[in-house]
C-alpha cells in the first residue's frame, strides 16, 4: 500500500471522531506487515484521562485481532495547517511494537513526511 493511500484512510477515519471538548479531530490508519489496515479516531471523554487518541484506537483494534507486527501508521488531523504528530503516550505505545515503524504525516504544503518512531522517540523503552 502506498503512503498516500494509507494517509487517505486516516483522513476517512476522522469522520468518526468524538471530540466535543477540543473540537480537534484525529484519524489514524495502521498498516500491518501482512498488509491489513486498521483505522481509528480520537474519542474524548469529560474525564480527560479516559480520552483515547486515534493512533492508539487503530493499534488496539489491530492488536485485539491478533496483529502485532506493524509497518506504518498514518495520522491526519482536522487542522490542515499543522501536521498531527503523535503525542508522547502514543509514541511510546507505537514504540512497544517496533522501533522501525513508519509514521506518515502531511504538512501544510500537502506533502507527506515520513519518520520512524525512533526518530520521534529516540529513547523509547521496552521491558
């Protein structure tokens, strides 16, 4: 799957966002190494600690279906002027499943930018 196709799936997932508090929608699409795609969106809660990010939603869906080997995750946000980088919790969550997972974002010039999770979390850890 091409990076743009994965990113477009992340954009589609934003439609399901439940974000009444921040009004900031996130969509994510994760690609497994075997070619399956799982999508997710952010789901906010009035108890902010119960909020879950789109990246973790997509990953949890994949993991709960038995997939743990990931190639890439694309992340789209409702503010087209800034790329939607994963938060710190999501960076560590992604790192748990590999240090070479690609993170695909789009910048304000509509150019895809790809990073590895190690570039975004150089000192990630696993037990």
